């Protein structure tokens, strides 16, 4: 299992992380700070609802990344075509 983590900036210049494992799920999970300058981080998929296991807030980006990695590790492979 290879988990890709890309660090980018959103349209407002705030740091975000995009996490995905193309061999398991075709969805990218975005990790970003909450609005209003909060110190908390949240995970949102680029499409669809937030999985129950990833709902909530994290105190730092690394914790959120680890949560997504564990989620991907424990989930079965998607029936959807992998991202190329």
C-alpha cells in the first residue's frame, strides 16, 4: 500500500494536505484548518460525505494524516477504477 501525501495551498493561501491511496480508493482526502483561524484540522473528501471513521477534529495535520492512512489501510479496495 502506497499512500500519497501532497502538501498544497488552498485558494486563500492556507496550507492543506491531500492524502490518497490510488490502489485502494480513488477519493482524495483534504486535510485543512477550520475556518476562522482555528488551530483545529478537519478531514473532508473531495467527493462524497466524510466517512464515520474520519469525522471530528484533530489538533495537528500529522494526526489527521495518520487517521486517513489508518482508514485507507483498514478499508478494502474500491470497486472503482484506480486514479492513474
